[in-house]
C-alpha cells in the first residue's frame, strides 16, 4: 500500500483528492492545506517555491511515496523546482536529500501537477471560443502559456480570474446569493465573449460548479482537470512500482464511475489539536506551520490524514461534506 501526498494552498485540492480516492480507495493519503498562506494566486513564484519545498519535505518525512501538487498556481510556480530538487535520482545531491527525508525508502520522488485542460476544450468547442477561469498566478505561468500557445489558431481563448472564488470555498460558501453574485461577475465576460466550454483552472473552482452551471445555463460545458490528474497518478505509480499492474488496470476502469455514496469518515476523539501558539501571521514561509488537524479514519475507504498550516476547521468541514454528506 502506497502513501500518496497531496497539497494545495487550501481546501481546493480536496476536489482532486476526491477523484484520486475514487480510483484508488485502498491507498493511504496525507493531505496538506497551506491555508495559513492562502490564496497563492497573488503570491510571488519565489514565495510559492519556498512553501512547496517545505511542504514536500514535511510530506516525505510523514511517509509520502509520491506527491500530487493539487494546485494550478503552485504547479505553475514550483513544479520545475520540485522536480529538480527531489526527482532526479541521477543527482547525488537529490539522492542524498530524498534518502534522508524518507528514511532510506526512496532515492527520488515523482510529482504529478495540474494543467488547465485547454487542449480538450479546444477540440470540443463548437463556437470556436473557449474560456479559462483561473488564478492570476496560473494565467501568468509558463506551463499555461505554453499550453495555450499550442492551441489551434482557429480557436480563441478568453481568460478571466475567478475573483473571490477561492475565498468562497475556503469560507464554505458554496451556494447562495453571495456565491452567485461572485461567480456571475467573473463568468459573465467569458459568456459574453461567446465561450461554449469553460476550463476550471483552479482546484477550488469545481466546488462552485453547481453555481457556475446555474449562472451559465445548460448550453455551457465546464471541464475539471481532476479526473485526468487522477489517471496520470495511476500511470506514474505503476511506472514507479508503487501500484501493481492489475490494481492500475482496475483503477483506470473506474475512471468513469461516480464517487460511491457509501464512502464515510469519522474523526477520532482528540484528533483536532489545539491551536499552536505560532499564529499564521507569524509562521515562517520556509517551514510549514505546525499541523493542526489529525488523522481522519474511514470506516471503509479511504484513509486520509488531514494537515493544515492554519485553522483546521474549514478543511475538516469541507472534507466531511465530500465524504460524509454533512
């Protein structure tokens, strides 16, 4: 059984965790929410790289065998740095670093990142215009710009920052008038431009999909890249011998199945740690703030340890909404 590390600037990466656990319910998971520093969208690439490296090392020390960067902004800013520092087994420095962090379990670590699904949207559009909703950091990143540059010249790509989307999700406001007005403000320019397919370029945004669909109407399609990320994780785990071939095949066969309604979870008594004396405003960016939430043990699948650099309550709440329907 492998241990899969997943991190995001906040709770949005739970949308990716949901897809991964649907395909791989029997693995162990550690999810790290860096909500003390959320959102990442307006942070500098250098700041995000420092955070990504610090969180990576925390996940490796806690037993992660592979890491999913479940954040488009962090992928854009930091995944090249992460792969340079932790993935190249041919580098003596990398080998020594990873062997030390993993207690000799691994000499390199693979990373799976996010990529806005611009190409599938371009292939599927009928109007010739696709929209991209993302954070400012993602839209400025070279990964996104390179992907956008490869799109057919006959397809127009229009973009808009989902202003306030991350804050809505982090606060648990997934419906209601405030959510609707916030969504409408950022979605309207894309609809007015004629986009018939809209790519969700931030892992927080799928949690607002019911509101997005309500505002956009039935003729607009939205693309969430999380299912493709989950499939890519299965392929890489198979390559790294972290997943048996028959398990990988079984997982990929589930890729079009819905999330089972029977998935349940309960928090062990005493798992929610007291708030650390280090407040988020005083936490150092070079090392994760003390994790404030504990192991969530599932009666069934999956088994997930939830960690956060800030207040654990939003993470626990959204997790319970996903897996317990609460």
